[in-house]
C-alpha cells in the first residue's frame, strides 16, 4: 500500500504544469518522493526470502551456479537485487575465470578477484585444439587477450594457444615475467619454445608452485627450475636422443603422473642399443604412480621403462602402440614392464581383475589392498599372442581373480594358455555372461583324465557367477555346465566350499534345490 501511494505521488508530481518560480520546489519534492520509493522498495525486497539468505549460503549458491563456467555467467545474477550484488562482488573466488571479448569487463572481473588467483583461457589460434566452450568472440577479443596477458603473474592456471609464428613481442614479454602463483600450465602449441634457453625464459624460470605441465608440439625440453616441483607432466614430443630423455626425467624428481605422446628415440654418437639396454642408467622417480605412453613404438616404450625405478607399483597404459619388438625379445620386454608395475617385485599381487580380449588389460593388488597397479595395452598393439604377456607377468601367486571376457574373444584358441600361469587361484569371479562360458574349462578330477582338457584353476574353492545374462538361450546350458562342475568336484571329494549365484540371471529356476547338496555354502545373490 505504501509503495502504491508513493508511485501515485510521483505520477501526480510528474503531470503538474510547473510555473518557473515553482520548479525548484517541485523538483525537490519529486526527488524526495523517488528516494522514499527506493527506500520502501529496498525494505520490501529485504523481506523476500531470497534476499534474506545469509551471505555464506548465497555465496555457495552462486559458486554452484557458476560451476566450471566463466565468471561472466554470473553477471545477470548481480542485477537481481542489491543484496545479491554485494555478496557476488564481495566473493573474489567467483571472479577467477575472467575470459570475455570485452576488455573493460575482463579488467573489472580481474579487479573483483582481488589477487586470489586467476584461471586464464587465452585462445587466439584459429586451429586451436582447445576443447572448451569459449565466450563468443567479439571485435575486441584481441584487446581482451592483451588484458589477460598483462595479468599473467596473478594466474593460478593458464591454458594458452596462440599461433607461435604470429606471437607479438608484448606477448612474449609477459610470458617471461615471474608467475609465483602458477600451479597449472597447458600450452597447446609450444613451437615458440625451440630450446632449453627459451624454456628457461618462460616466467624467468620462477614458478615455484607449478605442479601440472602440458606441452603440445614440443621437443624434449626441460628446465630444472620449472620442472623440479612438477607432479604431472604431459608432453607431445618429436624425436630425441636417449640421453636427452634421461636428462628430462632427471629434472622431475617429484613426478607422480607422466604422459608422453609420440615418443621416438634415436641414439646419439657413442650410444649403442645393446649397452643402453643391458646396463641402463637408472632414473629414480620414487613418487611415480601412473605412466601413459600413446601413439609410440613398443620398442621405444620398453626402452624408456628399463631406465625407470619407482618406490611403489606403477599403473602403466600403452595406447595405440605399434608392435615392433621381435618375438624372441618379447619376454624381455614384458619382464621390463612387469618390474615397473610390481615395483621390482616389491608387490607380489594376490588378486587381479583380467579383461580377456585381443589386448592386455589387468589390474592387480596385494592382500591388504594398499598396493595397486595396472597394465593396459589398448587397441593398436598387434600382439603375436597375448599369452606371452600373461606368461611373463607376475601372476603365479594370484589367489583371487575376476575375469571379464568380450564376445569376440571366443575366437582366441589360446585362452587356456593365457590363464594357465594363474594356477594358484582359489577365488574366481566370472564377471559377465561370456566369461561364464569358461566353466567347462575348469579343472576337476574327472576332466583331468580327458586328453587335451586345459584344467584351469585346479585349486579353486570359491566361485561367483555373473549377475546378468543377456543371451537367454544360453542360460540353461550355462547352468547345466555349472551344475556338472560342482557335482564333479563334490564326487571327487574336493567340493567347492562357496558358490555365489545371482538368481536374477536364471529366472524361474530353483537354484537352491539344484546346488544345495553339492556345496557347503550356497549364496543366492
């Protein structure tokens, strides 16, 4: 009611024919009425529930709204009311990603950040590999980039993709200023870094907090002052010598994650492949936990791995790797990789999860599950036979095993040979319906008499089957094979002590009636 009366008074004053001598008086009255209206509106809005939110809660709402988006997405919310605007402007963390095409707006967001750390996405290369969604580029985009460049010393994270052949002198100048807050640096086109000297000029070698570095289109460059505190290094390399690679690895003593694309090794004068292989220079990376090598040759991968020593098991992933190791040298290659994933036999895996297909994919851990490692060799590696890998990995002491089998793996005739080294397994989980087709391959006393039977897992005491079977016609056959296996073990005086069966995989069948006479402990899941 008060607001309506004030509005009516403002409207009345606006419609009065004003004589010159009365104008100052009426203008003062109109101004007073407008101020009263603004104050009444403020009091009215302050009673609304959204405007009564405590600043801490409203700040959390605003941070959740922004998420990982750029800070300009918050601008509409700063105009909801005075309370929202005060909270938004007063929280410097909301303004940490000042990317926009308006240079004045970028400068204002940087000001609101109050020096708490900025996240810059500086992208001007038309053919950029940057996968993020940038704001719409306006005609002042380059001016906005200049504002960002001038504030790089306040950056916590920088993603940079500027055409190296058109870089301006002022851009290089700003890249050569110290970056005391920088923690993550991603350069999509690092061809402007041609030598170690160029790398040393980057931030004047002063980025003491730098933990993550990603370099594309870059050679084997290193600067100890920049690399000494790195925890994660991702490099897309051109070819380099073995000595150069070792120099690079020496400069990252705290590294935990190493990713290398297109590793190509050459040998400098005085280096001989045989000497390097049999008496390798050891590089200690005690904190290394994951090694990924992509689009490289297996020979180069193994060559690098022979130099590495870690204090704990390392997860190794080789993706799109070209097989160029001679068959008679393959066991040595596998043993080199095995020494890394087991920390030179410091971990003797007792449990593993194996995905059986044309590639190699397994995870391993010890009894306490405090030590874990992994080996993935993904599509692109043309193995002569996967069984060679499994035979020379440290799998002979496994007690627990989970198997996933892809459908097309049934054309592999050497599955029994691949799994033969795991003869000590006592607990087996057939994780999917295709793996359950392996039940006829399991060992029993009766089957041992059959010529050519593989007799897998003769010490098995606990068996768990898949919870889902997509192939309905195979259900009865799989259940029949499972019953035959359990019965044969029982009749031989060595029954399966525990059997876990998912009732949902065999609807309409009385699982308990079928198996209770042959298994001391039947678990229907």
